C-alpha cells in the first residue's frame, strides 16, 4: 500500500494511520495523507526500496 502526502505530492510506502517506510508518522496531520495505488515517489531509504 502507498500513501500520498497531499501538500508535497510525494507518495510513500506505508499506510494511513501508521508510519511510512522512511519513518514519517502519518498520524500527525492525518488530513495531509491519502491512501493511493500510485507508484512510490519518495527517494528516502525504506520507501525507495
């Protein structure tokens, strides 16, 4: 599953209500995150691979 950070448009590995692959907490500002099936665009370790 992937989540999109709407203010930046970056798509991370992970799910809403938890943490992304690179360690970002999606519980902070939950309105900024939406679940998506788009390709992951985050280049940070954990999301990228």
